[in-house]
C-alpha cells in the first residue's frame, strides 16, 4: 500500500512538472510569434510608405521605370528600421527596378529565398503594377529567440522544480493524513464518543439476537 501510494505521488509530481514544462514551451512559441509579428509589422509600415509614394506618382501618369527618385526613398525608408537589410521595388515579373542596394537592380526576387515581406503596388483601377519587397535580418529574430529562451529557462526551471517538490510534499502529507484516518477507523477506542456509543448499541442488539430464547414469547418453549 505504501509503495503504491508513493508511486502515485511521484507520478503526480511528474505530471505537475510536465505541465510547467509544456506551459513554458507554449509561452516561448507564442512570444516568438509575437516578436516576429512586431518586426514584420514595423517593416510593413515602412513598405507601405513607399507604396503610397509609388502609387501617387503612378496616379499622375509616371510609370514605375521612370520614377528615378525611388532609389533615395528606398534608401531613406530602409534606414528607419534596424531590422531592414534592403528594400526593392519590382515589376510584375519580380525583377528589381529600384533598390536601397543598387547592386540588386535587375535581380529576380522570385529566386531570392531570404526572409522578407512584400506589399503590392496598384494603379487607380486596382491593377497590379509591381511590389515593394522588404528583406529583413533574420539574425534579429534569432537573437530575440535566444534571449526569450534564456529568460524562460531562468523562470521555468525553478518553477518546475518547485512544482514537483510541492506536489511530493502535499502528496506525502495527504497520504499521512489518510493513513492516520484509516488507523483511527480500525481502532474503535479512538472513535468519538458518539460513534463508540452507536457501536456499543449495535453490538448489544447483535448479542440479544444471538442469545438463547431471543425473540420467543415469555414462558414459551422452543
């Protein structure tokens, strides 16, 4: 019985520790996704500002290849966020027309597998003219992930140990109380007075039913 009880307590302690571990993991994933969303949202704002400039010029009849001032605009916007590595303006086929890095002009972004995001450029009637493509530094995400992992380990590991230890202590305490209650239940002398009186009346009734002549009329014979 003691071995079984101890085994159950250890199982519950492991379950408590596992719950803490899974909670820390899901928190890590949630925070990483939130961090990535913040980076992409900030890069997306910079990209949208370039889109607004390009679309305003297009509405005035200036074709994309003719918007020579876009190189300066892209360079300025790429410096707004530290995470941005480059900003490109591409045509509908994905060929870079203008870029914050002049060496990228003429490249096919369809073959560029680096992490980034894009925003479409449309004319006044909603037709696609091209895209603004932002490439951002994946090292920022990696460094953020490492920092979050370190913080969570610093918090989760002590919590995990305390959860397991607390479960063991509480389980042992409950097992001791249960064992004490079982021992008291097995010894009538330890019962409360009311319970002992009830037991005595039951035993008296039982003796009466088993005594010779019990239940026969007075003076009767078996």
